[in-house]
C-alpha cells in the first residue's frame, strides 16, 4: 500500500443548494428590474407625457423585456435536472448591457 492510497479521497462535488440560490437570485434581480421599469413609466408620465419621456420609457420597457428573456432562459437552465450548463458569455453580456442601459435611461428620466 502506497502513501497515496492512505490519503482520503476528496468526495465528488456536491452542488447542494447552489443552483437553487442562483435561480432565486435571478428571480430577485428580475423583480428589481420590474420595479425599476414601473418607476420609469411612472416618472415619464408624471406631470404630463413628453416625447422624450415616452421614448425613454419605451426604451426602459424594451430593455426590461430583454433582461427578462435572458433571466428566464437562465432560470430554466438552472431548474433542469442534472448539472446546469455554464452561462453563455453572449447571454451574460446581454444581461449586463440591458441592466446598464436601463440604469442610464432611468437617470435620463430623473434628470
């Protein structure tokens, strides 16, 4: 018996609740984006609707829908049985761009 045989072998990776926590985090982030889009609509329509406000509001809603699509796809992937696939860089980039663009539109509505 060699020294390598006496060393306890590390157990296979157990993901535990990590996929579920990540799925719940995506749901919370989607909810936050929904609240932001609703507040953007409220801000754009408060005191009368201007053309710039309506355009910014519409852009916020389109960006929210884009983020919602990416999040839904990821939530479905994490809910599937077995080990979830890695997050595709293209989808990660889309989620980041939608989030940043929605923040810029929100700032434009406030200013």
